[in-house]
């Protein structure tokens, strides 16, 4: 069993990992930047070590410093958290080469899944439905035009190594394709040091639904139901819920079986998420997030299973504590991401509470939110007997949440929840853009 863990991340995910480690009796060491010296993870961890200046490239993306911190602090494992280097196969290799356990899948699996083209081929080979698209990368306008004619417009240009909406462009006709292809490739090169792109059929206004997986090295692969992540802006998720308003028990079973089959076939270990697009009752494989995700608390609240705990058990070569037939999906859970719209000092902070309310955050009154990193500062999660109760509880919880001194998206989240389309559950990934045009936000 892991005895001592370096947490190579910051913010709420570092706090989240520390809490489970404390319950499991695992010593924690937090790697932090100079900008995070007064952060909550630094205060909560058993030990802490500074790995560089504020810029992420000199600290949270500095592989040498992070690995050295793990070794010199006497850790036997390293948790990459989310973002930063969490899906970097080179980092995972360096961690293992240094004699540390990497809490995540093997580097070879990360490599494969980090290439969306290879991941898509793997899914297709296993009989999992995929979105129609080019057979591989498209290297020039001529190849792209030929592929698009076979797929049918509209198409979407995607970065093979991408994520977060970077290197993605929608094309409605051939006259646009050459220019868009060049722009997407350049953006992908800048963001991921890999300009490889491919084409897929663009599904108009689908649902974005993902399946949470946990897996160990003994062949146990278990899914924890779905999360609906359809409410998003510029491909960045804002609200997640489970169960999805559009997923039937039959569709849930098919998606869960496909997700398990894919990750078992790849020899996946740890926590991961298989993402699908859902359109007219059919699901299509999109990609795998080879790490724990920001929205994992939704699945935890629905199932009562600590995903970080299962992740640490798997990394320790121990069996999961659950089998598929032991997973029981509760009624409903909903998460709102609270994003900072400015940096600065938090002058007042009051967390909501009450029945069925969970708050994952690293904020406290007096804390200075730095300008260097991701704008996510808190995740508010609620449960309910059904969706209507869950939404009402979230509205109540948001009304109690006080964050002063910095600008946030709390009021925008309230407006989204109050919108008739959200209440009805009948919307697609274009929902937020539509209500922005209405002036509802």
C-alpha cells in the first residue's frame, strides 16, 4: 500500500486528494509554486515543498523539479491530479524511472489515449460506435476536401493531441476548409506541440455524456454510471449532473458496457472517463480522459464511492473494493463549477451547507487568488431525490454561497439553472450559446 504521496498539483483537487489520504493513513507532501505558498493544500498537507516560481512552466509543469521533490521528500508515489501533467506520458515514465508509483494508467496507455486518432481506432476495433470521420490525420487541403466529401458537411477539424476546445473548428462548406485546417493545425501546434489534425462529422447540438470508470491491475473494471456535461461554453464544462435527463436504462447499460470493454481491452488502471456524444438515442465514442476528472464528485455522490480511494488502491496493486454488481446508483447529483473572473484577495467567504450539499474548494477569507492558473476556484455539488429537487437545492446553495473580493460566475450559474430550457432537460451543447444570444446571461 502507498505510504507517502507527492501531490503534483494545486487547488481544490489537491485538497480533495489530501482528505482521502488522511483517512487512509497516507502521508501527503504537496508540491507548490511560490504563488501558492499560502494556499489551503499547503496548510493541510503533512509536508510541502516549493517546486518553482509562479509561472506553471517553471513549477507545475517542471517535470524535473516535481520528480526530484517526490524522491527527496521520501515519497513512494506521485499523484498528478487534473490538468498540468496528469495526461503526460513522458512525465509518467520519468516518475516510474525514478522509482515512484505514478497514480494513473501506464505511460503506454496514456500515449495511446492522448492520440485521439489511435484511441478512436481502438474503440472501433472493439465494436464501439464512433463518429464518422477521416481514417487518419489529414495533412493538406486536398486530403481534407476528399475526406470531407465522403463524410458530408458540416465537419469538425480536431487536434489529434488536443483538449479543451483548442485546435477545433467547425466547417460548413468546402470553400472554408483549407483556411480552417491551417488555423486549427497552427493552434494545435502552439497548444500541444503537435499540429496533427483529423476530421469528423459534426453532430449538431448533441448531448455530451461520459462514463466514469475505475480499474485495478487484477482485471477488475467497473463503471459508475454516467455524467451529463452538456452545459458548456467554448468546450469548457460548467454544469454536470447524473443521471442524464436523456439517458435511458438501456442506453446507460450499453454505454457502460462499451466503456468497460474499451478500458479493459487497453489494460487501463486507475480512474478514467470515457466520453460520448449522444444524438437521437445513439451514442458515439469521442475520447478518454486518462485521469480523474474535475467533475468526479458527481459520481461519488450518486454512488457513495470514493473515486480517489479506489484510484490509490489500484495504484498500490490492490483490488478495487467494489464489483459491478455492487454499484448502486442513487437518485440525483448536480455540480456547478464556480470560476473566478478576476484575481485578487478573497475578503469574505461563506460556504453553503445543509442536507445534501458538498463544497470542494481551496478558498478561505484572506486568500489571494493568483492570476497564473485555471480559473476554477470551487465546485458546489448537491444531491436530491430527483432532478427537480436537486436543482432547487442547488439554487438554495448558490444563494448561500458568498465570495467577495473577486468576481465569479455565481450569478450566471443561477440564471442557467432558472432557464426554462435547462429546467426541461431538453437541450444540447449549443444551449449556452443560444441563451447568450437571448441576453439571458
